[in-house]
C-alpha cells in the first residue's frame, strides 16, 4: 500500500484532503487551548511539526524491533523523551520562547495526532516517507491552528500577534471586542465553521 | 531469529529502552544545566529591573542589574535586617507559604539616576492554573508604588495572562499602601467596582480573568503585609533625611539613616545657624522630622512590647 502513494501525496494530503484536524478530527483539545492568541498557536504549530517529524523517524527506524504488545508504550516513551529534550534545548538556547511554550510543550505528548501518525504510518513505513508524513501532518495541524487563532485574536482582542489591528476610531464609534471569542467554546465553533466551508468545497468528503 | 513476541524479548527490549532514554535525558539535562540556570537568573534580574521600568536585553541584563541594584537585603517581618542568607537566592514562592514570623523577606535597593532610590520587593502567589509572581517597586517614602511587574506560568492567554500587560501594570504607579498610620496592600477589584473600604488604593482587575486578578490581590495582601514594619522604617528614615536636607539645604543624607539620629543632628547643628532660603520652612520641616522620628520610635516601642508579650 505504501508504494502506491507517492512521497508528494504523503506530504501534501494532510494539508487539505486528509487534514488531521478538520477531516480526521484529531487534536481538537490543543486546538481549543492554545488558539486564543495567534502567537502561541504559531509556536505550538511549529513545535508539533518538529516533534511529530522526529518521533515518526525514530519509530520508523526501530519499527521492526518493537514487540507488538508494548508498541504503544514504546511510542509514548519516544514522544515523551523527545518533548523533554526539546524543552531542555529551548530552556538553554531560547529561554523567552520556552517561557511561552512551557505549558503547551506538555500538551504535545497528549496530542492524539502524534499517536495516530506513529501507529498508522511510522509503524509500517520507511524513515523518509515517515518524516514527510510527520512534517505534512504537522503543517496541516498548524494551518488550522493559525486560522482559528487569527479569527479568535482578531475578533476577541482586536489584535494580531499582540499588535492592535482594529483602529481606535472603531471603538469610539461603539465597536466592542467579542469576549466570547477568547473563551474555549468559540474555538470549537470556529473549527466547525472551517470544516463546513472545507466540506462545501470538497464535495467528495461529505458523508452520505 | 529471535522471537519478538516472547516475554523475554519484551522485557529485555523495554529495559534497554528505559536505560537508553534515561541516559539521553540525563545527558541533555547535565549538559545544558549551567546554561539554563544562567538563563533563569538573567531572566529574574530582567524581571526585577522591569519593576522599575528598565527593559534590558539578554546581553546587557547582568551589567544593568549590577549598575542599578546597589544593595540587596534580607529582612524579617519586624523590619530588622537578617544575615546569613542571600536575597537573590531566596525562593519567594516557598517563603510566601510560611507563617509570617518565619519568612525571609528579600529587598532589592535600586538607585536610579533620574528617580532616586527605589525599594523592589518580590511577590509570589497563585493564579487560576498555576503560580503567578511579580516585583513591585516603592519610592523612597516606602508607601508610593513606583512600578510593578507580573508574570505567570500558564494563565489563559487573552484573559488571566493580561496581568503582564502595561494596561494592567500601569495602574499601579502612584498608589499608596500607607494611609495615615494604616497599612493597606493594594486591592484588585472587578473593573468598575470599588473596594468596601474607601480608604484603600485599588486597581481594576481583568474582565474574564477574575481568578487571576483575585490571585494578584491575594498576592499583594500575603506578600506585602510582612514588609509593613520595614517599609515604615525605611519611609520614616527617608522622610527624616529629606526634612533634614531641605531644611539645611544640604546634599541628601543616606536614605537608610535612622530618623531620630537625623533629628539629633538637625537640632544641634543646623537650627542654630540656618542657611539662607531655608529658614522660611524650617519650622514646618522640623515638625515633620519630629513626627517622623516619633512614629519610628513608636513603631520600635510596639515591636519591643510585642517581643516582651511574646516572652
């Protein structure tokens, strides 16, 4: 089966047709937690890309040695170890970034996209396709996070990346930031809107 | 060919994996430890400086800290200086959980070229999701807030996390903790409301970040109250010294000089031969110095009485 899908498809499918968030509906919990502002969403996206790509490669390298009955444990250990190493490196070399990330980095371990990709792809494929699959899925996840973060920060706080976007004269004319956008339920509603638009566009994804 | 489904293989596999992963993590941690600690210390220094509105970069922070922070003290809740501990290494979050009498209270004394002496006190408390902490800088009078800095571990972005933003911290400068002889750590109230006691200085909390805002209020109450005696003493010393220097038109005396000492010098040396231009308000300033000294003495008496009753 692996031979039928080209590397290009492995890399690009997760962007839209096979997107982990809006098609497979994985990783919703972190989507809810980190998207109140655009910046943490972006940072989380980048960290997931890195961790997913490397854990995919490592699991793929040792896939033939892993005893089947403890494979989930092995996957978890690899992901957890990687996350800790990434955190330590950030603490040493990018302290400011790591301060913002510290909460989310722990969330990466529990991100179901990681377990999903390790179990579904890396366990049965060679390292290079696994790496592409990891990066592709990470980007697919990051895109959705950034879209959700964009709308939530713009409508909820009137800013983007911390810079004021909505001009002061709007507020003077009676415009009010929508506080509901900052609260977690709105992340789900925004994700649902994206899924709606996406499925309206891709008719083949619609369930009968 | 090894049987990969056998128990022996599984156990050996998991053992080897744990050892390898453990070694990798231990190595990473050891190799990066020094750098991480350095970063953490530099970060703490930059946070302390932010309370007095100085923003630094990673490369200049240590030089700036050494330049502006002229002294570090550890005091107790009676306002006495204690020795044997270094202010910078004290774990403020752990101290904040101890009973007031046992706490070690760090004070950073900051000398700004344009704004004079400031006292920077550390704060630590709890927000909604985890710890919050901060530094608050007081003017030399020991009562007026000069600046405040807050940080948090994981408050909600856009809600509780807004305590770090200037929109929140800029409310603090100018608030006073001493009202007459009463001490009120600054209160944090819901935006638009007022505290029950109209005398208390307050700031508006963050809408939608109620629990974090309350955490900031509780942090002020818990962490500033033990400093009351010290702030009073420091403020009185400054007032005494100021009165002395304005009256005698001299260079400002040491901010830590004892108020009653100042009084003595003032009466013996300078009142006999007041310098020109100072004679007009000498009566007013002397009275002020007298009051300051009286208050300091009263405070000392109270402390002694408390000690006596404790015995």
